C-alpha cells in the first residue's frame, strides 16, 4: 500500500501566531507532500514497497539514501505536527513526566534551554528531539531527515517531542531568527501527546 499524506490535526491557521497559515500551507502542502510522493517512488525503486516505517528504519543502513531522506521526511513531519496543538489546547506535562524531567534533565527550564540549544546547535538542516533512551530522558539532534528510530542514528530511542529546524519550518515568518522560533514553540507543545508517548515508552 502506498504512503499517503496524513491529515493535519488542526487547521492551517491553527497554530497561529507561532506558525502562520502561510508557513503551514507551504510546509505541509508542498514540502511534506513532496516527501510522500518521492518516498513512494524510492521504495518502489529499492524493491521495498509495502514495508512499514518501522521495517524501513530498522534496516536503513542497507537502503538507498532516497529511502532514508524521504521516509524520514514523511515520518518526522507527521510526528512534528502531532506534537503541537493550538495555543491553550496542549495540556500540561504529567506528574510522571515532570518528575523524569527533574531527575534526568535538571528541571523544566534547564530542559527547555538544552532542547533549544540542540536546535540552535544543529548546523544546517535537522531536528531537535526529546527521547527515552534506556529508561531515561535525553535530548538529541539529528541531521537532515534522520530520526532516533533509524539504525544509523547516533542516539537511538523512543521519540517524545521534536522541533523542526529546517529553514522552511520558520523562515517565511521568522527569517533567520531560529532562536525566536524555538522560544515560541513551547507555547504550542502538545503535552497531552508527549505524556501519552512517555507512558507508552515506559510501559
């Protein structure tokens, strides 16, 4: 079965003022759709059509770069959209997650600072992630369209939250002000989703 573009969990203007409708339309309708189209071609060419993201990620080191870039491009963007919610609708971190952030990352403010620094420190294009690795929370960054589920990842783990720091994620609205975008990102984090993923990762 071919890969398809998953629906956005909110309207194109649903994340304003942090992400405007113009950026969302460009990012989702154009960039994300292109990754879907190119992924279907890439898996067909590589002879791995019909396989799941999990199956592809587990053997990414053996697959062509087109599969790596486009499967990551589709999966990472879908995860990114689902990790955000309209201002005031994302809930709060669970008591369990807060306790883990305190224990593993030095508290919420230290966590946010380290996460933003992971995004700021990514040269060129990539992603900043919060993952569960060996039962503990960890902040990591991946280049291009890589993610912590791929067998080629430097840091592997279960993703809980991600920020897209490719320029197309913010440039129309923030120009080169990546730090400003990352600061604003915290007002649209979907903590309800992060809590759900954390509970599943710990189960």
